[in-house]
C-alpha cells in the first residue's frame, strides 16, 4: 500500500511536469497558426468593463442596452478592470470582441466600423460615428486660486491642444488662449475620477506644470463614479467623468463641462475578418444573443 | 528604580498588545455594522442564495460557489505538490540542493500577488485558451494560479511539521527493518499529520482571500460558474471590481460580501486553532 502511494506520488508529479511541458509547446504552436486562420464557427468571447465603469455605462447607453439602473450587457461576458486590461484581453484572444476608447486604440487590436464609419476623430467630431461620448470635468464647491487657473487652462487653446496630442477630440476647436500665465501660483490641486479621462487631464497637468512649476497637481484614476462623488463631497478639487451626469448629480455640482470628446470603438483581434457592424448588431452581440462568429458575418 | 522600569516596560508591551487587538476589533465592528444591516434589510436569504448580481439586485451565491470551487481546485493542485515537496525537502533532499530550494520557497512566499497575476495572465491564460478552448480567463486559470500561490505556505509549514517529529520515531522504524521510504511515509508523515493539515488550512485561507492576482485571470462574470474553461467571480474579486464605483446600497452590499468572506476566514481559522489545540494535547 505504501509502495503504491509512493509510486503514485512520483508518477503524479512526473505527469504534471510532462503535461506542463507539452502544454507550453502546444500553446506557442497553435498560437502561431491561429493568427493565420479564423474559425468562424467558434463562439464569440465577449469582453466588457466592470459594472460602474464610465466606459461601460456610456457604451451600454449608446448601443441601447440600458434598462433603468442596470445595463443589459451579457453577464456572462468576461469583465475586465480598466481600459488596458480589455485591450490586452482582446489582443490575446482571437475570438474576443470588446470595446475601448478610440483614444486607447493600438496596433494589437482592430477597430470595427459602425454603420460603415471608421472610429476616427474627424468622424466623431462631424457626428458621423455613432458610439461617441463626452469627457467631462466636474467642480463641486469654490475652487482655490490655483485650481481655478487649472480649470481655465483646460478650456483654453493650450489645454485643448493637449487633448489632440493624447489622441482625443477637442471639445472646443476655437478655445481662447490661456490668460493666467503671469499669475504667481503655488499649492496643490487634487483631481480624480474616470480612468478614461485620466490620461487627458494628466497630460494637461504636465503642460500646466510647465507654466506654473510651483503648483503640484495630483491626478488619480478612480473611476467616474468616484470622480463625481468626490467632487460633490469636496474631497477633491476637480472630478473627472467619462459619462454625462444624471439629473440627481447635476443638481449637486457647481459646473460640469466637456474637455474632450471620445468615441468608443468596438474591437476585435487583428486576425478577425469582420469589417463593419450596425449599432443593432453590436447591441445584439453584447446582450449575448449571438453565439458564433458565423452569425455575425451573415 | 527597577520597579519603575518594570512598570514602564509592562505598559509598553500592554500598549502593543492592545493596539493589535484594537485594530482587529475595529475592523470587525466596521465590517459588521456596515454589512449586516444591509443583509437584514435586503433579506439574508435573498442575499446569500440569490443568483443575480447587478447594481440593484444583490445575490452573492455565484460568488460564494465561485470562491469555494476555486479554493477546492487550488487545494487539489497545491496540496499534493506542496506536501511531496515538503517531504522531499525534509528527508530526501541533498544539502547542496536544499541550499537553493529553501530560499527559493521563501522567495515564492514573498513575491507580491500582482506579479503572480501578471505571470498567470501571460502564461496560464493563453495556455488554457489554446489547450482547452474558451476565453482563457477562466476558473481553471484561477485554480492553477492559486494552486501555485498556496505552495510556499504548505511547503514551509509541512516541512517544519515533518522535521519536528522526534528523530527516534525514524530510527526506531529503521531499526525494525523498515526501508527509508517506508519509515517516512508510514511513520514520520502520519506523526506530522496535524501540522501538515494545518498547513493545508492556512493554504485554503490564502486561496480564499487572494484578490489582485485572481481578478486578472478569472473572467469575473457575476453568474453561476459554468465550467472549468468559463469565467468565475469570487467573493474577493466581487468587492475589488466594484468598490470604486459603488454607492448607497450597492456599496453596502459589497461590504456585506466582506462579511461573508470574513465568516469564511473565521471558520478556516477556527479549524486551524482546533487542530493546533488537538496537537498540543
């Protein structure tokens, strides 16, 4: 009995090691061939953001998948925390379909046309691309002098130039020049909120720091919900949200304004032959009513 | 003078003890006062046995089942590997290998969980996807990851349990004519079984509480687990996924998820203490 046990142990361990070794080899092998052929009979692997994410809320709203407080995005979709996690998941999985900020698109993922329109800045500004949204900044109470200056800066020509640099779309292409350059400012500014708006404001904060080196701006990405809440309760100077505020929230804030526009792109793996979808198709896919890629291409 | 010194020292130690106890008490009070009213308000059974989770409906059965299944899976992988490694390290390992193996195991225990998560995301997830199909971010990926993560706990504690068995047991067994292997498996390991078992219990505790690594690979769907290659959401990942956005009852529901998790951890620690006490007798 004991001898049996011992041999079992040795065999078990060896089997595990061998299995791992083989698996790795197969893994790389099939990965290479995978990028060449796309099997349309495979099921779709939906990738979504977590509940509460501004991108998810905006996306669900724009593809008509909302039902009161909850969205109708298939609960069986893989939920990923953050824009990059979604991008990576789709870039890695041949049969995945997800959605991400147009500003966060990269070469590893392929954006799909919506109603034949590419998700580009021009198309979004022109209003042709239908899945687009505002990047809002929010202020609750009185702003400190330095925070007020930063607020003005975001809506100035200089601030709007940054929006373009980081790959988003200016909310105001004819913004006035920044007038506060001569002010002698110092102190801290706290900004927090949407993970999607974060890179824009962070880049603006850097540009602002070049003008006012004594001002310390800390920008935190905590999510749109947290951005709105903290701007209302005063724990931050400026909140960021990648969705429009609901009536309840608008009542509680002093001002909310868009600093940039962003489109949400539906993304697939680069090997996916899919070119274009209608909003209804996107809606069908993300509510879980489409099971295989065959159903999409037809 | 000496008397005063004694008193001061006594005070310092007492203060230290009170600080740690107090923080525990505060945590317990916080979690329960925030979570319990929500559970009662919402209905304890609806909360614990409900299978739908969204912004207005809070049923955490999928996450309870998810946590339990993932933990059992991790134990099935981690315990045999861990215990055999411990036996190897305690009894078979040549000193030259042990010199590297021991620090390696300790290092494994010190690797931050987010790094385990990265590793799993880049290695385990694609492997699961290519080998078994499905999206890759799955229960199996989480199980494999946790199976590895609980190894150092199980190895270190099991090894010291085996080493703490009096050497005379082993010598006696050898003297009676048993082989080395037989002495180890029939005498040493059974004598160390309560220590080994408590290492398993602590491993379970680590597996059920792990958050950051799991959230990266598990898929995190708030629905009943549908199979090894499909995604799963655990109690911990449920909290970390949504805490940043939640407000109102949704937030309380997440704290109440913490209550359930806390009860699980208390159960596990209770079992651990019970075994320890039995061992002491």
